[in-house]
């Protein structure tokens, strides 16, 4: 009946999206950590009673909206819907069931109507701290990485689970902030539940199943149509990363067959015994299907249906499908290479829909105690240069593949006693191409006060020693590194692929440079006027215009 | 402005028309006038229209005591990038902050997102040595030689304006002021904007971007105001000229020149004030405005007779409906949100086979299919025509005729893809537009912790009266007001505005600090003194200045604030307790209760000073002649088929008349649709008051028993 009424369906579907959007806004406005409220490292979701996604917030950490259904299903397995009571709130941060590391906590609230669970509202957010070591590259097992919350009840019929909250409060740094963020998630879920019930009242709905089936089927149908438009075939690619100073190879094989796609990571490196670089399968699968959605049906409202045509395979025990209890905290350092690999594999099949590799982002975690004994701990988010695509240059400084926002320098400085000395683009770090990659960014920080107290800076620049070539003749973006310098500019310490740096004096500067994006197309084909502008604005040096772009005229043009 | 003059004129330069209202305070009536906007130089049309309206009243400009003006100059300059050649001088190490923005992707599935280019290209963003810390303490002293060198380089490069934005300048303006002093001394003709003056608030990207936007339009505004003053004087005008700012108040030409970014949304601000005024006349202090034009629909919440003011907005978006795709502007603005499509918005079928309306618009050319200018895609206007809401022969009061067969072809073309005929498609478009606007308005209202059912709605704009009742019904609003003179609502609203100015000052402190009360009091005194000066300098007697104080506050550790009014008088222990209680109330209303053990933090104080609020009326001196009210009948569609519907001439409807729906009320600029079940009464002010029948709760269409349709795989 509803399937036959495209007008009502459009209206109701749009209402579901507004419910999750309101949840999203509630968290931005009420959370306590920089990472949630300012960087917006969270997602809100609305799910059907089976734990399948109905709608997620338009701005959402992509991995979260894809892993939350798995977490919800796991929670429902332990606490079947018919055993839940109004006022119950469920929680877990199990990396194998949720978003791949302990920081990401799922909070799930069943929505009751006429005494039955008709939907669930869910938030997954990256809290500011989860205990465990600060020195993540040294972690060997999940036990090193912090406080584990298996599927549990955070609230029982409206009563907070004080035992769990007390344990959590005891086991994390900046505990008030972490609990404040959880409070914000619970409030947002409740608000979403209220709005959903109001929506159901307006339409006289007692159940969401039929609506869920229809919206999911519609999305699925559109995705299958988009896949059919790709030529059938097997597409392969490989990328490398270098998280511990040794290059690791990641092959991928993508099979497009009629209206389905299989992504196979056979040949992935084995899980790593140290460093928290391992991806759980849920995390790998999310990072594999997310770029496919971007390529194939970016306009369609996302829900479970979009992802039914995809199969993701990753060898058990590999770095992309790791076993409990290996360490996983820094899994972005592996998972963030999946999207560029998929883009590269599908470049010939869909040259106008893919993007060259983007310089990967970094969040410097700054941690210590001030002279009054107060703990400060915040994440300073920054992005690299965006990869170019068939039509446009990459943006300089963009956070990808996360949906996070950067951190305001002034705000960061009011929360932690540090001084940001520089945050600027670096000339010639954008990968040359007919379309140029966005520029990479250099950031320099120091302690504000010469108080002799240690401040920890987690410096894990991603992509050191790796050059991701662009697409169709475009070149890789420039230079990733992390160093500590003295005031003369001499390097005191090179962090290599990552170190937890401790500084207790103000005459030492932490410097991180993130990669520029890779280029698209032959640099020699770049429009001379665009290149002249690049030179005039210092995005490209006159030398690079002559060498990498083979266009000496543009360099001269800009000088005029 | 100490004694309100007898004759005042408000005029609003819009995209198509320039609207004028002449108010005679003695006779207590108004006169309306409209003329075509002259896009090349809008002041040409405006001056001509001013001449015409005073002549029609038997006056000359010398008789006019006050002219109040709103302009889209600033908005257009930002959208079209037609401002000054601009330079930015900033703290060493940070010239790219302006281009980095938030680094956030505003659509997670779109790999090819576009961002607005920064207002200052990298080559004209220069750095100087200086640095303040978070407390405003000097870490590195400002190097004035750097400032001189940077200014010289920029001037040599031909800039007309320079923005200065240093880190933490909101906390201590000393370096920005010193830099400005040096530049002004060397180059007195260059416009200089300081971030510490434009918006003294933390958040470097938004503050510096706003400062650049201000500098970008400064020379333009200066020339424009200068010419307007000159031309008005030439024509004998000896009264006061004021400009409308985005937050619903007036400023002197001097203030407009210094802070032109404050005028970004002056037209819509007038609409907000007019809404409040219409509500006031109808005895409704709480109203929702619904203003639907050709390309967009806007909504604004009026509470207790006042529009809410937002601290920030986004200008010149790359994608009209996508937050994050525009330039952030931190300047007080009437909190009016775009809730959706306008009459020209295009309907289409999307990838999942659903009927979508907007965001693309047919614009004026080719315009809707029914305009007969070659448009082949159906628009909201085409749908309304098909449904019988518009008379093909009486559009814009008969100045334009509409091509019904062309509309029908366009509608059938889109509808055919999903098995709908032209009428079903038209009804679908009407419903989708109505529902989506209601949904967007609802989000805006509930975000503020309000229930739309407690409000009346005021509908205006060209397409507003045709859709307002539907939107009201979905929101659960029981009464809809369609005021007279709604075609010139913004110009009318200008005349309801007091002289006013708002200043903000970030000064983060915890309310549990021992000296909190004293420090709040000191900041308030300082900001209030500066803000009052803006009003008294414009001619308001000190005794007539009204001050409102508020603060942006949050729970300590949070990152976003809510604005909470502060009590008058000395900030003592009693006042502090009241502040805490007010915050807790406002926070609970919006989000959730304030739980125990948390500390409240004040982040910024805001001072708004205003002069007296002028008296206004909507009794029209030149109301068109009466005549016969009922013009005839036509077939109109209301969901269950076409019904014979009476058509009335609004200008001929006597006060007190009651009409039951279905009915169509026509006037020059708009058509009001009264659905079956609704009824309308014309009140003593000429306002049509429409009682909205309660929406039938939708049938329980979807139950567990509803079969699950599956697509074939």
C-alpha cells in the first residue's frame, strides 16, 4: 500500500532523517569532549527492531553508521527485545562488535510503543579517554588498551547502572568528561525516541516494519541499479602502508557481477602482534562498503538496504580480520588505506566517480596535569590534502575519511596549556596532476608554560615513507613526518612512524606535517592559467611548475 | 529621533521589486508603493520610487523626517563576490586558517564537495610576528615593521580594504589596535576591519572569516551610503537616514560603514519585525512567520513579540540547503531559517523512484512551465495552477497570464515515471512541499524547546498564502493570519524597528570562581558603555536607551553555549543565584536536566542597547476601491477531487465578513487558499484570520499486518 504511494513515502522517509538529525544536534550542543562536540567524532542512528539501519544523521562518522547495526544486533542477542523494559539503555564498546577500538562506545535505547519495541535509537561516539596505555604503538593486547564494556545495560528501567558507571569512572582519565559525553548520548537517544513516537502518532503507525522494509528495499534497488551500470569484471589493486617502519602490502580484488559486488582482501598481512594496527572484521567491512556507496549512489539516503548487494571477505587472523584479544587501538592506520585502494581498483571502471588518495588526517592527543593538578586531555584534529578527481582539484586541508571537524586553535589552547606556533599549508605538497591534489599541512606546537611538568603529545603521522601515486598519471602528494625541534630548528627527535613525545620545557617544538593529496591526470596537461594561479598563491613553486608540471610559461606568467 | 517625526518612509530593495511604505504618524495611516528594482544601480529605482510615493501623498522629500532602509547589497556582494580587493594580516604561522575552514566534509557520501573560495586569496594573506596567549597575555610582541611591510605589499597589490585578525584578539585587542593605527596613518583611504571590533569572540576561523567579510563589503557600503545621502540631500531631504541591521534594529550610516556585515540580512529582519507587529495587532505575542517567495521559504519564531536572535549564520552557500557549504558569519541576526522550496522550485523523480521537490529552482528564466518561456520541468507554481489555486488570467493581478496546458504537460511528464497523472503529480508536489517545509520548521522550533501548537502563524510572500494553511495544519497550528500589505512586509517592518546595536565580548569564567560576580559586572559595564555610545551618538537621549544584557553560558567543559538573559542592576550574590537558576531552566528546556555536581561557565556577555520603539499602523490611506467581493467560482483540488470553489477579491472584502472553505482569495501579489473545513474572518485591521481545521490523524496505514513488499532481485 505504502509502496504504491511515492509521495507519502518521501514525506515519511524525510521525517525519519529529521529524527536522527535532531539527535545529532543535541550531542553537538551538550557533549563535553572536544572530540565529540567540536570534532564531531560520533554518529546517531535509527534502527528497526531487528537492528537494521533505517536512517542515520547526515553528518556521521561513516564507520559508525555501518558498524552500529552490528553492535545493536549483538546487544539484542544478549538482551532480546521482548525482555527489554522502557527506560533500559544498552551499551558496549567491544571492538569486534562495534567500531573497532575501545574509545568508540555504542549507546542504544529501545523505543517502546504499545508495550513493544518498535525501533531503537543509537549513538556511537569516540569518548575522550578509555583508560589503558597512552603509548598505543606499544600495546600488544586489548587489555593494554583500556576499559572493555561487553554488551551490558547502562540503565535498567530508568535506573542508571551505578556499578558500571563507578567502574568506568575509576578506569578512565578525565572521567567527568567521559561520563558527561555518555549522558549526552543517552539524552540524544531519548530525544530521538520521543520524536519517533510523535512521528508514529502523526501517521497512526503502530509499527515501523513495513516502512522499514520499503525504505530499505528502495535504497537497495537503487544501489543494484547503480552497480549494474558498472561493467562486470574483476578489478584489482594494491596499496602499501608503513606503520612500524616495514612496508606492508594490501591487495584487493573487486568482483562486479550484475548487481552485486564482492570485495576480497585475500593476501592481507597477518595480524600484528604489537601496535594496535589490527582491524576487526566489522571495521574492515565498514571501510570497504563506505567508498562503494560514495562511488555508486552518493545521493541516496543511506540505510541497511544500500549495503545488501555487497560482500566483504577478509582472511581470518589477518590484519583486516583480527582475532580477539590482539590490540586494535590504532586501526585507522590500516583501515584508512582501504578506500584509496578501492578507488584505484575501480578507476578504469568508473573514472569520473573515483578520487585520488587523500593525505590522511591526524589527531594529536595532548595530555598532562597542570600546576594545580588538573588533568588536561584533548585531541587536536587536523587533515591532510584532499586527492584530486576528474573534474576538480583537491581541497587543501580536509579531514577524510572521517567526517570530523578540525579543532579550533584558540579553543584547544583554552583547554590545554599549549601554544600552537604554526598551522599552514606547505608549498608543493599537493600531488601534481591535471587536477592537483590539495596541499598538506604543517602544525607546530609547544608547551605554554615553562613549569617543568611533562606534557604528552601523541605524534603518529600517517603515511611516513609511503608515496600513494595518483590516478591516470597524477603524482603523489608530499612529505609526511613528525619531529621535535629546538629553537634553532635542529631536529632533536624524529618520531618516525609514531611516538608518544613527552616535553617538559617550552624550547622544544613538536612539528607534524601531513601529506598532500595525490593528483589526477598528467601534470603536463594542467591548464596554464590554473598553474599560474597556483604559483602566484604559492601552492606550487616556480621550480615545481617547470619540473613536475613541465610548464615554465606558467611560472613566468605568475611572476608578471 | 528623540521626537518621532510625522512622516517616515521605509524602503526595501529586493531582487525584483523595491517596496516603499510611507507612514503618517499624525493621521495614523500608511501608504504602499512598489517599483521595479534597477539591478545595475538599485539607488536609481529607489530614488525614483521615493519621489513617486511622496508625490502621491502630496508631499516632497523635505517633509519626510526619517528614511529607514534595508538592502541586499551585502548579501549580493558576498554571493556574487563583488566586494573590495582585500588583504588579510594575521598572526605569523596562520595565514591559511581562512582557507582551511573547519576541514569538515558537509556531506559524507559526496567525494567531490565544493567549498566557497576564501574571500582573500593566499597571495594577499600576509603574516606578522605577534602572539597572545589564551588569557590575552603577550607571548610575542607585535612587530610594527612587519605590519608596515605587509600593508605596503597589500597596497602595492591594489587592495581597497585590509582585515586584521590575530589569535586571541577577542581577549586583548592591543595588537590589532596597534596594527590598525599604523596602517590607518600610512594609508588613510584603506578600509580597515579588526576582528576584535567586528566580533570579539573565540573561534579563530569564524571570527577572521567574519572580519574579512566585513572588510570585503566596507568600501562598497561606504560608497553606497555616501551616494544615497548625497542624492537624498539633493532632493531636499533633511531628515535622518537609518539602515536596518540583521538583528532587527536600526543603525546610523556611520555604524553601517564601520560594520556593514551587520546588515547582511536586513530585508528578512524587516520581515521578522513585521511578523511580530502583525501578531501584536491580532493579540498574538507568539507567532511563527512563514514567508514563501520564488526560490525559498523562510520561517522565524516570534516569542512574546520578539524574534529570537542568532549569533551566527552562513552566507553564500555553495549548496543552498547544506550546512557547512557557506561562509560563516558571526553577527547577530534574526533567527530566520530557510525551510525549503519556493514557487519556482523544480519537481523531479529521484533514484529511488520518489517525488522530490527542489533544491533546484527554475528561477525567473525560463521559470515555471506555465510562464510559457520554454520551461519544461514542473514547479510548485505549475502544481498550484493545475490544482486550480491560481487563475491563469489573473497572475500578479492580471499583469501576467499563465499557460495551463504547458503546466499539465510538464506535470504529466514527471508523474508518468511513477504512474501518476498530472493532477496527482500536482497534488503530490503540493504535499511534498508543504510537508518538507513543516518538517524543517518543526526542527527549528523544537530545537528551541518549543511546541509549534502554541503559536499562531503569519503567512506572507508571493507563494506564502497558498501554502501557509497546509504548513500550519501539519504543525498543529490552529490559527493563520494573512495580513494586508504583506507584499511589502519587510519595508513595513523597518518602520517598527528601534535604533539598536549589540556587542559581544568573550570572557570565559566559572560561576563558582570567588570573584565571578565582580568580573561579570566589570565586563558588563565596559561593553555596555561602548554599546550605548553607538546609540547616543545617533541622537538618542541617554535616558531613552534601553539595555538588555545576556550571557552565553554552558556547563563547564562543554563547547557550545546557550544564551541566557542576565538580570538588571548590580551583579551580586542574589543576581548570581538568579543567573544559575535561569541557565538551569533554559538548559533543561532544550536538552535535559542539569545534573548534580556540574559547574556553570559563562563564556561571553552580550549587550543590546536600543532606543524607543516607534508606533506603527497598517491602516491604509490608499487602499484600492471596493467593488464586488465574489468574483465567481472555479474548480480547485483538495485531495478528494475537484470542488467548485468560490473566488473572492480581497480588496473588496468588508471587515467582519466570514467565509467558509473551500475558498480562494485573490490579491495582486498573492492568492490565499482556504481548504474545505477551514474558515476565514476579516478582522478590524484587514487581516484575514484563518481557523485551521485539525488534521485528521492519518489512518493506521502501516501495522504489523501490512504485507512487506519486496523488490525482485
